[in-house]
């Protein structure tokens, strides 16, 4: 397909499945089949039964099951009978629908066909925006008041920087009444990102979702809340990213000059000894590889340096792995250097009770509710963490300090850490 669809219906006939396999390229196009059960699940979300559109129909996984459904498909080889073979982005905006349903094309911006790219309205997008985001935005414009959009897409868009303006547009156009995580990505194969099914209703501003959660927008990120989150994390912490070498296997060395908190530290307390900011005979043997790193430009003046430096400070901080399945992901450690797998939260109040902060971060926040958990794994980034909201209990981190009769007590508390610097 010229405009690849992220999910195509999985045929029950083995010969048909084999024929369809010849048309797809999983690695290049991101195409995989959708189990019929997933199609049925999406159809079950329909509340409207008026004029219906499948904008990237493929072989008609949805339109074949909806009488009178308008199907649009760019690739004539796979388009279902009666479909309009055309580019959806040339479809007139005055065509309005009660229901739009489907699985939009998943194509990186740089891979979008030139003809399609000329038709795109980039008001809410930039060069990082995947084609499925453009589909979401255009489909909303094709909805009548009260119309519904039901899509299955990578669930990451709710927090993507590249989707920030589009998320704001969505929020001001209506409400997501349903947001369903599909869970384990193996359902769709190894090449598919974690996904979610959503139902959006235009001109609905009640903000109450069908499962009782509240649809919310915070700094361009979409959230689905059950509890009251009112305190910006940014009022309490500055979130910093770790250092990135671009070649950890080379920079890790028993005679390294620095210790780094790394992904395994939370489990073992061990740090990683690495060569940092120095020319060393060991690095010279790998000079060609170090020059070829892509994390930044390297030449004869900087080939031994790391690709990205971390925030260097002696101030107290809380660490968290950017990706982890550990149920209590926030931890303390005495080491001051940390690599790219780690985020560091620096308290704005130097006398903050870090033990209390750790306890609250690990137990008082429903991170899944805030969209930080996918398939049982925590996914933190600097921006999403810095801009998230925390429950009211976190206000005590400021209150305790203000009420402290003895400032020395607070200074003593901040130095309590579960892991000492390991001996080497």
C-alpha cells in the first residue's frame, strides 16, 4: 500500500493470508494484521448509526461490516469493492459524518509520499509528526456535532511533543469518552508500538468518560484521571536527563574515572565505572567507532567526549529509571553522576524530606492513571514528568519544611540514603 495501514484485518482463509503477506512490508511500512476480535471491539464502541466513514480502508476491515459505509483507500490493489480510490487528504472537508472508524496509516513524516505531503495541513504539526496524527486531526473536522471518531493508534500520542498542538485541538473540539489500552504489543507482533483504542465525541464538553474517569489536558498532554491531581510536579522538582555516551560498551572500563548510576542500580545498588571527559589509551583503540557515533557530531577535537552531558551538581536528588517494571521506581543513591537510562529529580527546596518524597512518589501517585504505564512498564521522559500533576498529599513536602522548628533536622533527613557508594 502506498499509505500503509497500521493494522489490517487478519483473514481466516490461509490462502488469502498468504496473498496479503506478499503485499506488505512490516519493517518498511509498519503493516501488521488486526485480529477480528479487535475489529469487533472497536465496532462495539459505536453509539451513532448515521453516515459512516472508514478513511484508510485497506481491504475494508470495518466498512465491510457497516452497510452503506463510505470507504476511502489510496491503493487500488487492496481497496474493497465500491471504495473511493483516492488520497484521503484531498477529500472535501464539507463531507460530514456521524461515525468515522478505522486504523490510520502509520508512516514517519519523512516517509510520507510527496503527493500526500503537499495536501497536509501542518497547522498543528511539524517534521516529527507521524501520518496517523494528521489523520486524527482531519477526521475530527469531518465529524458532525455529536459525531464520533473511533481509532486504534500508537498510545504514545497522548504525551508526544509532536502531538502537543493536536492534543490541544482535540480537547477544544470535544471529549474522549473511551481510551482502552490494548496491552501486550505481541498481540500485533514485534514491529508494532503499544497501542490504544479511543472513542472521541465532537462537541461533547462534559469531560466525563464512560468509565468514570475525567478527560483532561495538561501542557499539551492528554490525561484520563480518576483522582484529584492539582499540584504541578514542576513546583517541587526540576527533572534532568542523564549523560549519554553513545557507546557504553566502550566507555565502561575498570579504570574509569567516574561512577554512574545506571539502570541496574535500583536493584543492586551498584554503579557503573566509566571513562568520562578524558582521553584514555583504551578509547584511542576505538577512535573510529567513537567518531561514527550519531548522538552528535564528532571530530578530531571531541571524539573522546560523551554525546550528551548530564546536569552536574552536588545537590540532593531522586532517581528514576526512564523505563522500568519495578513497582516502586523512584530511589535514592549517593552517587552524583547518572547515565541516559536515568532521570534525576532535583528538589527546589534543598531541605526537602527526601524519604517522604520517595514514599509519596512510589505510593501516592497512580502513574498508570496519568498515562505513564504501558503493558506493565513505567515510561518516563523529562518533559512528561516535569509537566505532570501530583495529588494534594505532595503539598506536605513544602508544609513540613515551613513548619520545621529546627532547620538542621531537615538537613539531616535529606542525607538518609538506602544505598552507599559501592566499594571498588
